[in-house]
C-alpha cells in the first residue's frame, strides 16, 4: 500500500467517524422524543457541504472524496429526517430545508449550465466548496471566545476535537499528495481550531475537574 492509498483510507475512516458523532444526537432525540437543545443548522449546512464536495469528487473522479461525501450526505439526511420528525418547529425547519434545497439547485444549475466543462468548472466549484468549508471551521470561534471568558470547557467534546484534528490532518496530507490546494486550504483551519481547543482543555481542565464528562457539541 503506497502513501496515497494509506492517506485515502485515513481520510475515509476519520471523516466517517466524525460524521457519525451525530448519531449521539439522533439517539437523544429518539429517547426523549424531542429535538430540544439540539441544533438543526449544523446538520443542514454539513449536508450542503457534503453534496458540494460530492459533485467536486465526481468531476475530479476522486473515489475517496466521492465515497466520504456520499456517506456523509446520507447520514446528514438521516439526521434531518429524524430532527424534522421530533421537532416542535416543523414549519421553521421545513422552510430552512426548502431554502437550502433552492440554494443547492441554483448552484448545480450555475455550475452545470453556465460554466464550461473541464478545469474552469472544477476550479470554480473547488473554490466555492473551500470557502464554505473554511467558514464552517471558523464559525465556532465565537463559542471559543465565550469559553475563554467563562473558563468552562464543558460544552466542548474532547473526542470530537481529536477526530477533527486527525480528519483535517489526513485531508491536508492527502491534498498535498495530489497537489490539490482546494483540499489543503479548507482543512488547514480544522487543524488550527483543534489545537486551540486542546489548549483550552489544558488551560481550563482543572477548573472543571468536578464535571464527569464533556458535553458533545458540533464544531
């Protein structure tokens, strides 16, 4: 097995593992018969991101990207369906889902009809997916600032932080092997934010020693 194949398997295993953390929320919803205290938008935005990267993988003919994002999209759709079943705000959730569907349809129409096939379409799509992924990695920075202020890391998930670090690092190395900076650049912030979270765990762990565990959070 060469280096590229090894990194490919690492990307698949770590990324699918990270996507599977949503199963914890799914279990909570089924047990409580409620979607209270569970955020919906992370499921929706991750699904859109997965579908965008799936399209990119199909154009690039990269089986690793296709497989990972197919599994990711299917899991997110499952989470969305279960959330819709248990939420009390069905109208709001349906409106957000329909809006996301319209954005996805318009995006597909633009890339498929208005852009020529080949490198131009691939580059534009890669740039768009990269921007969306970077924004998703950087969006929790406001939460990290609040953690510094409160000196409380209970809302952070240590296993998820480890998974994010391994996942982002795998994709960065995989992208470097392919010389594909649309893969390298958007995953670099994942490494940086994970290192920041590790520092926060180290810095404030003693403050929360009485806490039995860390609460899962989608970051």
